[in-house]
């Protein structure tokens, strides 16, 4: 949530997702933590005007509060201001890694304030353990890999292959061992925070792809 100047007074502006804006019905639905903020913190009433944006189309949606329910607030869409509401300059936020699930809230509020790009930074006093994050990131890669393998099995891609069972097993084993070795090396590098070597590796690989690709 942020404030925007309108009609000689401060107007509260809120960020919503595009699907919460119904242009055909001329209505906007506000959900989440903003409901409590509007009702109990700002103590706004039905009929008061607010400004809404979705952070994508650059429009400003002027709305009037129609009704307040337990888990949502329904607003009447009065008019759309076509002028872009983004900041004239791009704002980059270098955010130190927070603990627990604070990052989601930080991203939400930063987007509401008009931040163009959020760059996570591993600061010296970060509580987050980089080695745990690295292990989790490698586990996340398994999901699309297993999904692709499942689709190939279902689609008959494996059964129609001319490669025998033994070469397939050997290829799987070698890929598993090489991948495990690469994960171990990368986790060790991340744990020691020596990412300069990783940057050099990325530079060499990118140059090789550019030259020989």
C-alpha cells in the first residue's frame, strides 16, 4: 500500500493482481492483508475513494469502496487514469536475505512502492545459511527433470528408442554421478562464499558457447 496525491488530499493506493480487476462489471476486489489495513488501520468507510494498480498495464484505477466483507473489500470502479503510474526512474532494491518467510512480504511491498527489480544479496550478517539454500535450489531442479522424464515415459518416447537397456542404465548412472559431483562442488563453493570462481566458470562457458555454438 502507498499514498498518492489526488484531488487535493492524500489518496491511498493499493496493489492488486490483474484478475482482481473486473472492468466489465466495473468492480475491484481487494483481499489479503490490505483488508485488515483498510478496515482497522485506516478505518475507511463505504464510499471513500482509493486508487488501485496492478503493476503491469501502467493504469491507475480510481475506485470507491462499495462494501466490506470479512475476507475481502468490494470496490466500484469509477474511472481509469491512463497516465502511467510507474516511477520516472527504475529503482533497484538490493535486499539482504531475510530469515523465515519474510522475503515474500518484502517483495510484495517493494512492488507496491514501484521497485523495478529486486536483487537478493548474501550479506555478512545474514542469518540464512547459504549451504542450505543451495541444497534446496538443487532439489527444486529435480521437479522439472522428473516431470520431463514422466512425460517421455507416458508418451512412449522411451519404448520407441532403439537404445538398449544396458546403455540406458549406464547413461543414467554416469549422469547421476556427474550431477552429484557437480552439486557437491557447487555447494562447497557456495558454503565458502567463493562465488568469484563460479562467476569465472560462467564467463568461460558463455564465451565457449558464443565462439563454438
